[in-house]
C-alpha cells in the first residue's frame, strides 16, 4: 500500500467505540496503526453553550475544535506527526500530558462529530459506524459516568435525555447510511472485529 489509509469511526455515546478500538489495537503495533480521538479537541469551557438550566452541553459540534482536528488528520495523512495535550474530563482547567500521534500506514480517527464535519468526512477511505440499542448504551453510560466519573445518576439521565439523544439524532444518525461498515454492538462485536483485522492486514500487505 502506498500512502496513508484513513479510517473514520463514529457512533453514539456509550456505543462501545473505545472498547472496539482498544480490542483492535491489540493486533497491530504503533508502526502499523495510529488512533487519534476527537475527545482531545474539546474547546475551553468558556466556549461551551449552556442549556436552559445553565448546564454545559458537551454534546454539540461547537464544543469541539473540529477545524484543528481536520488539520491534524491532514498532517497525519501527509506523514507528519501531531502533538496534542490530553483533554482531562472534569479537570478542564488542568493541562493534560502532551500526546504524540505518529504517522502510520493506517490512521483511525474517532469521535462523535467526525462524519458531520464534511472537511473531515471527505478525507476518509473507510467509514465505520458503531451502534447499540438505546437501553444498552444508557446502561453503559451509567456505568462509566457514575462509577468512573462520580457523576450523580439523576444528572447522567438528564444529560442523556436532553443532550446526548438529541445530538445523536441530529449529528450522527443521519450519517449511518453513509458508513461502509455498521457494527452492531449490543452484545459483542467479534465478527466485525475479525473483518476489520483481516481488512487491515490486507491493506498492510
């Protein structure tokens, strides 16, 4: 293969994007595969919009510096390294460690709004959409936010109903039909993972 093979991977909150990518990453080394996430491109809090109750809505494209992400994706595509400070959820005023993303034959770009932003979307050679039933995704969100981030259950549910679902329906779901691969992740994604592993091995030659 000549050049960089760019993959876009999106899906709703708690659909299992991170778990899928971590499982995939185990089968390739850093010289073969690079993964870069939209999560490290959140803007400073003062740029974020508040809802009618004064709560920050993180589930809007405006919360992400998508232009910077698009530029960095292009740099990786052109064989140049990218540096970005890790975004620390719930510690937004602190600067995370400096991350280095090295160019590789296969680059996976992950995030909620990477299909919505056309400058990013049009760069992808392969588009993957991960989906899960709403009830399953909500339980995963509870597990993550309550157990790992110490967010109260009632606020997790509030965000889900007022921020997460409206954003999914407006900014993600309309693009599922344009994906090359749709991964149904209600129970497991073994077949889809094997499919992608084999495809990447073919790309790598």
